[in-house]
C-alpha cells in the first residue's frame, strides 16, 4: 500500500524557508498570502502488513529517521 507522509515545522518554531517564500510572494505583489510554512512530503510503499502494523512501523521510522520529532509535526495517509 502507498503511504503519503507530510512533515512540517511545528507552529511554535520559526520557519525561515516559509518566511523567505512569503517575502518573495509579497514582492510579486500578492499581499493576501500570510503565514507560509514549508514542509516535506515523503511517499513510499509498504508491503506485507495490515494498516495497523504499517502505522506502528511508520511511527517508529518517523522517530528514528524520517523526521525530527523535536522540530516537525507529521501526518500520513494510506493510498490504496
């Protein structure tokens, strides 16, 4: 099954990439865009597991390698 994982900087932490992107958008004359946050998407396939088993494994991988849990929040969804 396919997994789409979204990691983004926690809201209480400054996002310098988001601020830089927001400033660039404003320089283009679009002033209605605010609070830009930049994240990352990780897509992969996981096989031979139920969704519950896959969720457990994904959570383990997030803590070990996929994200920095001190800086990032994560969400994911399964795509069949």
